């Protein structure tokens, strides 16, 4: 009986232990399914490294490009080579002439607007007396000085008056055209100097190709850059010079046409006066 009781107790104990083991096994499986798997060592290290690595901060712009932009003109001038020096000199001369001529034309009283129309009205009203009164009223203008000087030497003769007007107008024209030949020369020569610098730069580029064992873009870049810089510099000097030359030449041509028109009006009055004396 004791043996059977002990056997029964042993069976119960074994069953209880087996049940506990089964319960703990099932509980572990359920917990493993419900809880996310722990990261492995490598993944943990990677995550830790990423966490420790700070996000890249935008780098501040380098100062080198700023310094290069500050001395860009000087750098381009040096790169352009020898042809940049005559271009610089011609640009300074042209700029000085342009300033002086603009100041002259804006300060000199050449001819006011509507001058010839008012002169014609004075002639229609009073003839030669009207011309003299009109010239006195418009004293101080260059066109008035030309007409008055021509009339003073005319001796009431139309041909002498015409000769006097040509001489007086020629003196004023010389003053008006002062410096325009310089602008014309600069506008013509500057592109030629720039093209000459272009040829020089291309020669340097081909010379670098001939002396290089391996040809790449860096070998010819210097010569080509020099060629392009000199071409651009020549055009930069020539275009303003030509523009102001044409503008100032137009002002001179306008004054010339006004003098010719006014002189023709007075010349006709001298012809009428001469014809009246003969009659």
C-alpha cells in the first residue's frame, strides 16, 4: 500500500512538474510573439553609431570665391596678356574725350530750338532790319556769332557774305569736331588690338599642345581664355567709343544744317537787296 501510495505521489508530482514546464513554455512563446524581437548586436551598434553621428550641417560658403570675385577684374586683366595694356590706355583716352565733349555740348549755346523759324518770321516782318533785330535778341549763341560775323564783312554783297559764312562756320566746326577723330580711331583700333590678342592667345594654346605629352582641356584652357578675354576687352572699349562718336557727330551735323539754313535765308535777302539797287 505504501508502495502504491508512493508511486501515486510520484506520478502526481511528475505530472505537476510536466504541467508547470508546459505552462512556462507556452507563456514564453506567447510573450515572444507579442514583444518585438530585440535588435542584434550589429544592428544595435549601427543604430548607436547613427544616433551618435550628428546630422550634417550645411557648410558655410567658402571665402575663396568671394576673394576671387573681388579681384576678378585684375585677374582677367592679367590673364588677357600684353594686349590689355594698349586697350586700357585707349579706354582712358576715349573716356576723357567723351566727358570733355559732353560737357562742351551741354554748356555751349550752339542753337536753340526753333531758331530758323523765328528768323524767317523776322525776315517776313521787316526784311534786313528784322534780321538785325533778331540777331541782337539772340546774342550769345554760336549760330548768331557766325551770322553776325558773316554780315559784318559782306558789304551787302551776297557772294562776300557766303564766303564770310563759310570761313566763320569752318572755325566753329573745327571747335565742335575737336576730339572726335580720337574717338573714331579708338573705335576702329580697339577691336583690332583685341583680335591681335586673340591670335596671340591661340598661338599660346597651340604651343601648349605641342609641348604637352598628353592633351587635355587644361593644356589649352589658358590660351583660349586669353584669346576670349582680349576679344571681349576690345569690343568693350570700341562700342562706347563708337556710340558717343556717332552721337557727337550727329550734334555737329545738326548745327551745320542749322547754320546753312539760316545763311541761305539771309543770302536770299541780300540777293533781293542787290536786285532792288540794280532796278
